[in-house]
């Protein structure tokens, strides 16, 4: 029998880790950036499932995602009746340690879109005790040489940040992926020079 759980303690651990871990000798303002989102962003085409191909991630987020494989993000229109049309409900999912491992899901809300493609990202929006906000920006949208759609997103809070490389399929071609990594670096969004980590998607689907 497959068991699906909403695991809250992971984000609590992430918050604690970010508070007590050693900080780089730079100001917070020098870490969390305000990049421009992709031009002509259309939130309706952002809906649906995305597979995480890889990431550039500081230790706080890495602790939260430790052991994650088969990582996905499912975006849908906000279920709140009074929500702005651009508001998004997101469920991040991953399998722990192996493709048939524990399925962990995390609920997130994307709100206050301004400008298009730039959001406030709220983790656990329905649980005020552990809910917290961070910046979320859609940096890139496009297609690789095999017509596989991709997107690159950036989220940050304080001295923690993550750049997610996502696709409608579990992979995109290596040439496109390398190009996207280089473009993000040129944008100055990886000031700590953290290496790219590919997410395991083999035998997941």
C-alpha cells in the first residue's frame, strides 16, 4: 500500500537550519536578489506539472530537500474564491531516497504577482504557526532542441536561495541546460558559487 503524507517538520527544520547555521560574511541584501522575470509571462501556461531537472541551492533548502528524488511541482489556479486570477496553488512532491520511497508533499501559495512572473511564495499558507514567505521569480521559459518545454525559477529569503531548472519532461537536452546554467550565473544569482546538482528522475515514471 502506497502512503502519501504531508510532512510539515521538514520546513520547520529548514527554518531552524537557516537560523543556526553559519552565515556567509556578506550582507543579506547581497544574497537575496530581485531579478527581472521572463518577459511576456502568462500564468495560465505555467499551470500543470513540472519535473525538477536540477538545482543550485544553498544549505538551508538543501537540508529540506535532502534525499529527494523524482521531484515535481504541480501548479494550479488558486482554490480560494476571492483570489486574484494570477494566484497559484503549488504542491511540491518528491520521493525520499529511492523512486518508490516515501512521497513527501509540500503546499505553497504564489500570490501578489507584480510584475508578471514575480510572486510572493508562502509555504504552508493554511498553517500560520509555521507559514513563511519568500521571493519567487520565473526567470526563463522556452523549448530545447527536442521541443521539450522548460522553465527556470528563482526563490530566496535572507541568505538562502535556490534556482530550479524544471521541464515538462524529466529531462532537457544537455546543451540547453548548460546554456541556462551559464545565463543564470551571468545574472549574478549565484553569489556563493554553489555547484549545479542534477535531480534523479530515473525509474520514477
